[in-house]
């Protein structure tokens, strides 16, 4: 960080903008940094720009005065809406803007916001034009450190008091009341889907796991969910059809993020792949068992602690788009995570939570 770093804590901006175009998991990991900015600039109007999913999480966390939504889905976004957003952001005349993700699109949007002082975290591709867009850069953080901690350490490098704990969220009271009518108290939650089939465990493994757990614990119930996307809903329907068990159920198709949070908060355990729901569950204090491919830096995203267990599948694919698994539409490495091993992990976490 340049000499501005020593000046940031002493600034008294009237308007501060946080730019992050991530989705569910990214936004959950941003919550501790959001709270640091709120404490650093208590008199400022704190705004954020994120995806609709990201804004839902940031509103759930509280502390943001306004969250501006930007649609990134190719079937729903429009150039006109994005330019309208840029026009409205510039009209706010932000004094200070932070970008803690440093992907190309968000860097450009940070520049176009018109904020007088712009600060970003080195983390994406280091283009020669980056310094034309963002004058002040925070040092790149180790990739194997939890993402929320990377954000906090970046703010600490900016001179802010950034000691913080992992993300913590609470469901709103109204949604908690709703969840009591949809989720039994002795349930475990299965998240069957992820952003790509290459992160998903085979459906036949899910069926075998559920059958084994329900047979071992007569009081246990399984609740499954998926996003409104057609592929995910088909996957949920197929799972329930294969199970055909009275102690399996599903959440409604189109639950909001606050409703999903409330439903998760009632569960004894969440089991799922590398997806945003695993981070939401962990932030709610729900024990988790997660299924990850061993590629990149899983420790940056996998929940950690005594109530969380991550099963890693060695992955040899150099990249998703051109891999044999991409052609087949399923990850061979995840197929090697056997249902009996996941069952043992689930029972172990449940037993540890009772002690």
C-alpha cells in the first residue's frame, strides 16, 4: 500500500462504496470486512454494489445503508441497466471506494463509480492498465488463507483496525417463524447442487447416504434444496423419487436467502458440495460436512473448526472447460468419495455436537 494507507483511518468520508460482484459464498466471506468498514467510518453512508445474491447476504448481515444490485446472468442482464447503474452511482459522488475481490469486471466498475479515492486488493490478473483504473492497491494475500481473513488482512494493510472473527449471521425473526413450519427440528440439510456439475457429488451417492443415515437413526429427517434453476430442481425431484421415503422432504422451490438462512439454522447439520450454501450454513453456526475437489486452495473456502469436516477428492484435471470430466458432465474424482465415508463423517460430526 502506498502512503495513502496511513491516511485512510483519519479520513472522514461522507459516502463509502464497497464493490464486490460475487455470489452467495463470496458475500458471506465479505461480511467481516463490511463490519470493519462500518466501524472505521461510522458517520459515513456505507453503500455496496453486488449481485442480487450478494446483496441479499449483505442486507441480512446489516450495516449497509444501500446495496445496489447488478445482474450478471447472461439471460437477464442488459447493457442499458448496467449503464443506468453506473450513472446513478456517479450521482452519489462517493468519497472512497474499496474493492476486495479484484476481478476485472469489478475493477472496471470501481473506476466507473467515480469515487474520488479508489482502493483495491491485488488478487486477480495484473493487467498493465489496472493502475490507470485504481490508484491505490493493497498487497496480494496468501491463497491458502480463508477468504474472509484475506479481506481482513487487506484492510489491516490499509491501516484499518481489522481484527475479526469468521462470518456470523442470524436469520430474521419473521423468517425463523416461517422455517418452523417447513423444517423439522431433527433434520439434516442436503444441498445436492453447485454452480457447476463438476462440483457435484453423484446423485446415486446421495441416495445411498440418505438411506444409510435414515436407517441408522430413526428420528432423523432429511431436507433437500436447490436453486430455482431447472437443472437443480430436476436433480432434487430425481433424488426424492429415488428415495421415496417418508422422512425426506424439500424446501419450497423459490426460497429467499433469509428464508434459506432460517431453514438452515433449524438443522442439526448441513451436508453439501463446494457451493455458497456451505458458507451460509457455517456463518449461521450450523455444523457442516463438505465435499471438495483437491485443486487450487480448498483451505481458502472450506469451513474449518471442530464442528466442520471437509472431505477432499484428489483432482487431476488442469482446468474444468477442457477436462474429460467436463465432457462427461460429472467429476470422476468426486465419484471416489464413497457414501460410507461421508456417512461416517456425518455421524462423527453429529456425535461431536452432542458432547
